[in-house]
């Protein structure tokens, strides 16, 4: 039975990868950059999106992935950004987004003149990393409250990303976190990772994120 | 193809539930309570376990679930507790524990005179909630840094648990969190949920957790 399960899973992954590849090419042709944000629940992705809307002089859209509720989408829409909510199911729905859903969401959005589409993936450091959603940039958002060891314990998300945003640095004075150790753990898993430290509350370091997006 | 996938998944879930039920009954006969701790990465489960070892006058064991590394198991073992590490796979391994693995781990442990076996499930608020590991008590650990909305966004973990431990309350002065709102969101999802607020750093509220375990 195990063998059969793996067979099915492989088929799904292949299909997902093919759609992701096509989507990435189609968006590149239209000069649209797709950025996939992955993190644990509560890392501050939505707050970062709200502040990005205010600070970045580019046209952005956000695709919100949640198992249920439209809470995050409402926050983003209130910040004046076009938002599309993907809910993966009422009770214990899918724990990740797939490229076909992202593609279907984009097809229903008005993306004329859009520069960047963000995907706020489902709050989960494990499963989203296994599914290519067609992004040009994969980013992990990691809050300083989560501890130094997370890159070692959830390596796939860090290995498959080009950028790590270390968030909530305003809390550093109240934590025992060793930031240098966290950064060295990230670099051990992915030596090429670009790392930005920021607080969306005090806005410290936020300009580094905005500069990254301008590129 | 979708239909086939669901069929396989259902079979696995049925098998998992049957093993979980048997395990729960076997442990009850031996007066051993199995407690399954579920949370996001970095909620403080391991620190709570370390402090519990020092404060609770009962014989406890811990089964550590991680995708990889034995970092948490080493911390628990250093606290003088018998620990069994389940690693679910080298790269992007399984995102939850299943009852058969917990059963196999217990079979290899010395559980004579044990009162409580804790399962530190994989750091993930989504998938572990879908798999009964055979526990008598399911508990969610939620750090105050994660925000008020998490019970609404990840309802299954809250619906399937009897206890919610709200951790890291020493950080409340530095956060915008509305604790009453968080508690009311938990109660909306699961009106019968027992709720304990604590800090494993300052030990505030920790005696409530110890009292819960003594029952």
C-alpha cells in the first residue's frame, strides 16, 4: 500500500511542477514577479504585506492562502491592495498551496500593470516547501520568537528559498535568542540565502526589504 | 486521479485510527496517560517539557517528533527524562506523527512505573491535528507571539484538543496581543477547552499546568 501511495504523490508533484514552470514563464513574459512567502503561523507575514503596501511604490497584488477564514485577506484589502483568498477547506483542509490554485487565482484577478504578486502561503514551515507554486522568488519569514534551531529542523523551506526575512526584531531585547547563531544556522542550510532582519512594528530594517523588492 | 488519492488517504486514516484506539486502551490498562502536544514551530514545547521534568513529581517519558535533528531530544535527555526521537525523514519528511510510529516508539522504551508519556508532535498547527496518535489528552500550545486569530485559522487542532496552553506570557507587555480576544476565539472554536496561560521563563502560571498533570 505504501508503494501505491508514493506513486500517486509523485504524479501530483509532477503535475504541480509542470504547471508551476508554465506559470513562472507566463508571468515573466508580462514582467510580473511572483514572490512566495512561507512561514509558521504568526510570523508577521500579513503585517509585512500591509506595511509593504504603504512603503513600496509599485503595483502589487496578494494571494492569501488559508485553510479557512478571510481574516488576512480583509486586512490586506483594507490596506488598498487587490487580494484573492484561497481557502483550502473547511476542516483540516490542505496544508499548502499548489501551482494550479495559484494559477486559477491569477486568472481571476486583474493583473494589468501589476509589478509583483505576493503569495502568502499557509502558515506552515513543512508542507508548503514541498510544492512549487510557480514563484520567481521563494522567501521564508521567520520570527525571532521561534528560536535559533528552526532552519536545522525545517531545512527544506530554507533550502528552497532565496531570501529569509527575520521578523519582529523589536522583540530581541526580551528574548534569549542568539541572532548570530540563527543566521549561521540559516547559512549552514543555504549558504546563498539573502537575509533581511526587520521589524514591521518599529520599521527598523524595513527599507532593506523594500530595496530588495525594487530590484 | 483525485478519487484514487482520496481512497488511499482514507485507508491510511482508518488504519491510523484503529491503531490509535488500541494503543489508548493498552496504555489505560497500565495506568499510563498519553498526552499529545501540538503547536507551531517555536511555541516553547521543549522548554515546557524541561521545566515540567523539574517541577512534576511523576515519572514521565517524552517522544520527540521532528522531521530531522535530535536537538529537542538532547535537551529533554539532558533534563534527565527518557526520550525517544522519531525523525520523519531527511528532506521534507512527514509533517505529522502517526499512531503506528508512536506505538513502535513506546514498544522500544522502558515504561515500567511511567505515569505520563508526552508526545511532542512535529511543529505544525495543521497536519498533526488530522492524525490521532492514541493520546488520552490532546493539547495545543500557542505562544502569545502568534496572534489572536490562530484558533480561527487553524480550527481543527483546537477542536480536537481538550487543553490549550497559552505560552510565553512574559512577552505580553511587548506585544499588541489582546489576550481576552484570543481566549474568546479559542472558546468559539471549542467551548469546552481548558485554558492555561503560563511562562516557562518566569514560571508564572506554571503551577496550573503542573496541577492539570497531577489530575
